[in-house]
């Protein structure tokens, strides 16, 4: 195991099985809808790539980038579009793929932003959900949730700490001394 990882929270095998399960729901729902899968960069890229390769029907992909966490492990609550989607989603079926639903700032912002572009429908599929961290007043409920996890800072499978660890094939918890220094 990576020397800075305290424990593996979700193994590669657990993640693969969950991706297959979530992809199954989306295949059943979107096969005849030519949906646009929208990923919020960068944390989602690994999950996104695994998910869209399991779609066996016409679909498109697009990405947006927002500022949220910055370099550290705390959030500011300020969200800004750093990179917009390039597709015109008006009248289209949109699925937001997310890595983790944490305080809810990012997803609430992204959902409202995309809804303002008048898609025919919009649903959210998040790999991870950390409900203990939710900010009061955040009411959003993703239609599809992979794993509900405890209030610990996780890395791997796309998720970073200071841009590191995204390439780990599993999801793990960092040793506290890594982010306390
Ligand atoms: P929210 O706006 O819901 O607080 O946070 C969403 C974003 O914060 C995620 O897309 C992710 O980039 C980052 N984030 C939240 N929790 C974690 C975590 O445990 N580990 C990592 N690496 N990023 C997180
Ligand atoms: Mg991040």
C-alpha cells in the first residue's frame, strides 16, 4: 500500500462492482435518450471514464470545471465556473456524474447552473456521498449514489490531496500527518 495511506476504504473490486451497478441503472434509463454525461473536473475523470465505457447506446460527454476546494482540505463555499461545457444542453437529457457529494456547495451550484440552460431532464449520479458534511439548507438528493462514506478525507480513483493520489486504483484514507503538516 502507498505509504501515506492509512487504510483502504473501498477496494478496486468494490469500486468495479459498484460502477457496474450504477451503469446498469443508467443503461436502463437512457438507452433511447441520447443523453449528455457531464463531468465536474478533475476528481470525476476516472469514475467518468469507467462509467461511460459501460454505456452501449448513443450518448455524448462534456466537462465543466468549477473552483471549490482550492489546494487544501477545507471548502470556502465560493463556487465559480472556471471552464464551461461546450455542448448546447437545451432540450437534452443531462446526467451529471460526480466523484463525491460533500458539503453540497459544488453540486448545488452545478445543478442550478445547468438547469438554467433548460435541459429536458437532469439527474445526478455520484460515486460517493458523505452526508455528515452536508451544509444546513442543502436539499439536493442525487438520484444515484454509489457509496455512503463516513466523514473522512479520501483520496484515489480520481480524488486528490494537493493534486496527488488521483492515480490510485482504490479509494483510501490519508494518514492525518500528511495533511496536518
Ligand atoms: P462539496 O462542494 O460537496 O463540499 O465538495 C465537492 C468537491 O469537493 C468534490 O467534487 C471534491 O473535489 C472535493 N471533496 C470533497 N470531499 C472530498 C474528500 O474526501 N476527498 C477529496 N480528495 N476531495 C473531496
Ligand atoms: Mg478536488
